[in-house]
C-alpha cells in the first residue's frame, strides 16, 4: 500500500503570513465591555465601524467615534 509523504511541511508549502498593521494611538487605551465590564479589544475596524469583543465572549458593532 502506497502512502503519501508524511514529513514536516516545507516553507514552500506554507502560505505567507500577513503582517499586522501597527496599532493606532486610539487603539492603545483601555476599553471595557458595556455588558459585563470585562476588558475588551478592537477585533476589527472597517472604515467608521469597529467590532469589540470581551473576555466573556460578548461582541458589539459600533461606530468608532463612540469609543470612549
């Protein structure tokens, strides 16, 4: 019975990893979940909208100007 090569993946087999953009100054401030008060982070930003997520798995879509 023939088997495929089960060796380690080579670098040529892997897709390039995109580099993360540096955080803007407004992304360095502490944010807290409006639902439970746990720390949150900006998961993604699309133009004027942001998605927040907290450690309790709550998430919110909101306008970036409403972050305080």
